[in-house]
């Protein structure tokens, strides 16, 4: 059985690695390790198809060490033991451990002593953030290197290499790849070289030669072969959370086009639940008091989208995103409650004033609970100055209103008017009389 094209085209040494020059380029960290023959265990962290396995394979080829590949989720402790026995007999083995974030404690404990001895050079590969998802015991024994999506030029280099390589690639086939088809191949796969090469191979093998004997790969053929590989924002992994993060930050930054782009990626991934939750958070956290009607309309839009589902739900969602982007922004609400929480958690609270305590039980008056409470609705404008905060923190201020929108500007004016009037009255020990 022949291996897929992406497997066959894996680099045999560092000079064949496409992209990731920040790691394998001349004078860079992995290149220096290989040159000095002082390899250390590492974790390669990045999206699928960007070269993690290729780098591991190239390191092994450049050093002539034995190279073995296991999967932390599916391979057993016994599989690990086979590799370790091989290392004991023949010397150092480079072990690529895919999905290393799923390594359980039993396998980890079995592996660690052999990392310490240097018999095993571990290259862990993961799409998950290693600082969050990988056990500290493994992290402390490895260097963590980020692997980035390949550029368009990197992708074209790899595709053209695969088309011309007669030994491992498609060079023996009479393939003509149109320029617009190549552009689609390297852009629709979004930096995932594995998808691009496997899509290219599928196109080549499923297309009959023309009358001139050429396998003519046109734009429609390539579109058909990579159509399901175009989007990275699936419902799992860091890429998904990065899209959600970018979605919120784009709305916060009032970039309507960027926000719609990230919304589209989440919609294409079919993740209505994440959109709904995040959009409500964004509305209250980043727009908030600056445009409260827009916040409420965002909530309504989310409810409408959940009721009708996708794809129709994209319409109210888009309307809400555009309005939130173009609304004035204020985070005074979240900062106010966070300041209050911080003071409470630091012990900054006191006893509830007696006149505010519950008085709905027999004997409350004898304790002085509620007896001096003044009922605001008995006064003009339904307001009367009296102390509500505990004595210990009676001058605390959490709310610092902004004036970015007419709603919060009005709130700001009212807040400071009430605050200052109350303070003046309490300083003068003024005791209001009901009307």
C-alpha cells in the first residue's frame, strides 16, 4: 500500500523543511542543536499540517538517530516499552509523541526516567496550548517551540516540489496545475500543508488525462478536492478559542469587517452556542452602559438565532455584531463589579448598618434593626440621603462612569449628583423628614 503524498514528501533533513525558519533556519535553535549534536527534548505546538512531524523526521534524518512515532492517546504503555528497549540496545531514539497533551500519568511516569537518562529524545506534538494542557512534569523537561501556519509562498514551494519530485512525489505523472487552481489549493487549506498535498493527490488521481495525455487540474477540480479542508475553526482545540478571542477583540476595537470575518468562521464551524454566549458577554462587557438599547438588542438577536437555528440565524447575529461594533464602548460595569469583588475578597467589608437590617420579625425593633430607616418613596423624586455602605467602607467608590455614549453620560451626571448630595448631607448629620 502506498502512503499518502503528504507522508511521502516529509523532509529527510532540515534543509528540506518548508517554513518554520525561526526554528530550523541557519543559526536558529533547532538547527544549532542538530549541528552541535546536543539535542534536547521539545514540544512543538501549532495547528495541524504545519510541520511538527516533518521537523521531527528532519531532525532524525539530520542526526541519523532512529526515529519512532507514537500517539499518546491511542498507543499503549507496551508500545512505549518497545521503543525504550530499542533505545537501550541501539542508543538514542527520537520519539515523536503525537497528541502529547493526552498522555496519561501511567505512561508519563514510565517515560520520564528515560528522558532524564537521554536514551529518549522526546519530540511532543500538540495542537493544544502546552502551558495549559500538558503536565508540568513533562513541560519542565522539554523546551516549547511554537510552530506557525505556513505562508502562501511556503505552500507553493511545497506543492511545486511535490509536482516535480519523481521519486516521492507526482513527478512521473503529466500534471498541469492551472495558476488559479494552485492559488486556491494553497489558500483554501489555510496553511495546512498536509491537506493541500493530499488534496492535490486526490485531484491528480481522480482526473482522467485529456486528449493530449495531460492531467489538467483546473480551479473547479481543486475546489472540489479541498472544499472540506478550508476552515480551521472547528469546535475543538486552541484554534477555535483563538477565533472566539479575536471575535471579541474585534468588536471591542470597533472593527466591523474583522468582527464579521470571525463571526463567519464560527458560523461556518456551526458553533452557535459559543457565538451566543460570547456575543452576550461582549455586549455587556464592552458596550454596556454606553449603549444599553444595543445590548438588549444583542440579547434579542441571540435568542432569535437560537430559535431559528443556522443558517438563518446568521442574519440577526450579523445585525447585532455590526451595531455593537459601531456603538460607543464602555467597560465601567465590569470594572465596577470587579473592584467591589476585589475589596470584598480582601476583607474590605463591614457590618450592615442597623437601619438597613431586616425588620420583618418580632423583636427586630428591640435590636434597633430598621428603626431609623428612611423610606425614599416618601420624598420628592423618590430619593433621600442616607448611609447604605458599612461604616468601615462608607466612602468606597467602585463605579467610574464614562461619557462615551449619551446613556452613560446621563448616568454619570446623575451618579455624581446623588453621590455629592448624599455626602454633603451625611457630613452635616442632616436627618430628612418625610413629606
